[in-house]
């Protein structure tokens, strides 16, 4: 389950921190939809790795076993995905302020 709220991206985001899409507030729901779109635009391997981590709750070793890649590669994919998503979120926030 992916959780997204507006405070989440403003605070430190680590690889172990789950992200959830909240259905309770329309603003959060809209942000959740945007995150889904952003996730869908990730390179395929980053997306797969990120989703296994965030949606399936697998740790780096489990993801490495499933994808037949090293744990270091798993880490690199997740870090890159988080950086991309953070950049998307920051761009979105800046556009909202205009």
C-alpha cells in the first residue's frame, strides 16, 4: 500500500519509509494520482524495484532474489526512483504556488 500526503515529501524520505495514497482528502487523493502517474513513468526496472519495495513490502535481499540482481543494484534503483519522485513532487509544489 502506497501512502502519500503533502507532509511526507517535505520531510526526510528514506527507503524504508512506506508511502501511502490517502483516500480521505481530495487533495491527498489528487496527489496520490499524480504519484501513480510519476511512478508509471519510471524506467521499468526502477519501477519494478520500487513497487516491490513499497507495494509488496519486500526488503532489498528479497527484491534482489526475485529480480536476480544484487542488493546494491536494488538500492541504486530505489534511490534513483525516490530522487525522481522527489523532483516530480517539488516541481508540482512549485507549480501549485504560481
